[in-house]
C-alpha cells in the first residue's frame, strides 16, 4: 500500500461565503508534465481550496512535484490502483469537504472559481450540482475556445445525439457537487474506464439531482495527444453501451425520445459494422430499413436517403 502525506490542519478553514473550503480530488498517474501548473492554479485560490492528490504509484516526478506545492490541509497519497474511477473513489472517501469535485492533473482551476462555487452553494442550499463554463487550452496553455454544458434532465443526458454530442455535454472540471449527494449516488463505477463521469451524471439524474448552471468560467481543460479523452471512438462505444443499458430500465424519459434513441443506437451499430458476423456480408441500407423502419427517424439515415435521391434526380437520362 502507498503512503499518505497529510499536511497538518485539522479542518479546512472557513471562507468568506460561510461554507468550508472547496475540496478537490486530483487523480494522477505520470502527470509530471503539467502538474505544477495544475496545483499552482489550486493554491492561487487561497483558503477557498484544499486538494487531495491521489496518485497511482507514478514512476516519474509526480509525487515530488506535488510535495513542493502541498500546503497545510492538502493531502498526497501514492499507491497502485485499477484506474481513475478507483482513485477518485478512494480520494473522495478519505478527504473532507461539504462541496467537492475533481480536477485532472493536466487541467487548471480558473482564477476565483472556488470562491464563486462556494458562494453559490451557500446561497442555494437546495442545489446538488453546479455546472459552469470551461475554457479549452492547448499544450502550451493557450486558450483556444470556451464551452458551457447544459443538461437539465435524465432524458437530456441520455439523448447523446440531440443533446450530449450536440455541444451541450458536461465537461468534468466545470461541475461541482455536494458530498452528501455523491454518497447518495454511490461514487464512480470502475467498470467504465473512459466514461465513468458520464455514467455518474446519468445516475445523478436518476437519483433526482437538482442542477444549476451559471456562465462563470470555472476551469481550463487541456487538450493534448496523450490524454484519455483523445480515445474518442472507444469512449463513444462506452457511452452507447451505457445509454442502451439505461434505456432498457427507465420508462420515464418519454416514449418519443426512447424510440428515437433506440433507433439511433441500432443504426449506429449498423453504420459501424458491429453485431455482424465476420464472414457475413453487410446488408444494404434498403434491406436493413425493411427490418428496421424506425431508422427513418435518424437524421443520418434521412441525410443518406436525401443524398441518394438528389444523385438519382441529377443523373442524365438515357
């Protein structure tokens, strides 16, 4: 087992909003390249933030860098784990804090974000989850754009085609929540390696999450070649599997949305060539539509049919 380094302070100091400091889990593994910038962004929040770095026994300088930034109240743990979901569950069970969240070891908390988050939760005790805005940044820490997630219901978070993949998804560093609600939902599911946060948001809405959105920039999310989220196809496959599981068990998301989502998931399998035997030829779209008429509800199918009609109409007559 690893060693825990707890930098002594009995309780996080209270901040001006009247709520104890925001406590953030920082899961890391071989994070030496960007970690100093990440931790500096947390320390710049002053007493509004305490952090718990949960490292997966990195062989590089990750822990050494963390020690150089640790203040009273911050915690460093380095021990083997099965991946990010397990690391986060360990950190969140061990760390204190009424208002919590997590930040990857290559992202940054925006200036003043912690104070704003704490103030909002103090003024709105009915809210379980708060979502803000993020700034995208590149490997050189240059801001390249912004994004604001907007999800209001279980139906919307499951609607990956019309909502989630239509630029309304939550990006993890912009979301904060109450510890009591995290405990009620049951933490992160280690079954999902790439989309454990998406699965958690789905279960939050199943648990009746009361959500608020604000325009404030809360974090900067770094885009670079080595991050897990660059495995886009594998993550999309996990999301489809997650949605399919919940569609089968949730009759309360609306009949029309259920039918459309089921049709789009089914067509995705066809378009990606899955669920087809290796030596079995892929059926034509026309033959597949006879078996799956609900595919006509899918925008990609409608676009393919419209393109085929335009092509046929434009062909010169013989």
